[in-house]
């Protein structure tokens, strides 16, 4: 077994929240599924990062527009996640969902638990991927119920038990 195989087997055990990262290519919305979204810092200026394979069709548009929006999915959105990680053409992906622009012009999806509208602050390449560090310029929270979509061991899943934070206080 190669190191890469062992790495992938290990990473399959990392449960991740699932996002659709969107951007705008002139007037055409683009987006793809990502689990590599990470919060970087909250203050004084909130920022997050996402790692984007250079083969992903939105990659060039993120570079050109200097914008992207991270949309966190809920457990009912596994089909949407499949659509945005499939070979279905970008315009047909957006025909399946409502969206609106927040500040940068990148699409915020109506179904998202939260949408983080970002301007690219820094980008650097690591092998096959570009790490985009985004300065968050707007946040929208759309749902009160927080039931996130997860990806673990190669499949979409939901938390089996989840105590709303109010129950912990
Ligand atoms: C659960 C899951 C997580 C993914 N995470 C990422 C990611 O973080 N970065 C990335 O570049 N591609 C990721 N992908 C792959 C892209 O979503 C997929 O290649 C997509 O089809 C690319 O968009 P395109 O078809 O428009 O090129 C992920 C796919 C899945 C199913």
C-alpha cells in the first residue's frame, strides 16, 4: 500500500460538514461540493479557507472573480450534494435550487444552514489544489434547526443524535 492510499483510508474516518462552494463567472453561477472548508479566525476580520482542485470547473472563476460563497448543507440536502459533485452541467445544477447574491455576487443558496460570502484574500497552490483564503464580507443564517449534512467513510449521513445547544445551557 502506498502512503497516499493509507492517507485516504485515514481521511475517510474524518467526518466533515458538507458545503456547496459557489462563485460567479461573469453572470453565470458556478458551484461544487466541498468538505475542505475550515474556519481560520473570527476577529478582527473573519476568514475561512477552502481547498479547490485545479480540475474543478469553478476554480478559474474563483480566481477571476476574486469571490466565493460557502453554503453549509443540512441533512435533507444529500441529493443537492450529489448534483453538485456530479457531471451535470453547471447551469442545470443551479436550475435545481433558489439562490440570491449577498455582497460579492457569488450565489447564496436559499436551502443553506448558513452562507459565508467571501472575497479572496490570498491564494496559493499545493500540488493539485489551490488553497483560497477568503475574507468573510457577509453571513446569512437561514435555518433555526441545525441538522447538518455529514460526509464520512465515503457516504453522506446525518448526526444520529443531536442535542440543540439550548439543551446544554
Ligand atoms: C463529499 C465530497 C467532498 C468534496 N470536497 C471537495 C473539496 O473540498 N475540494 C475540491 O476541489 N473538490 C471536492 N470534491 C469534488 C468536487 O465536488 C467534484 O469534483 C465536482 O464535480 C467538481 O465540480 P465540476 O464538476 O464543476 O468540475 C468533493 C466531492 C465530494 C462528493
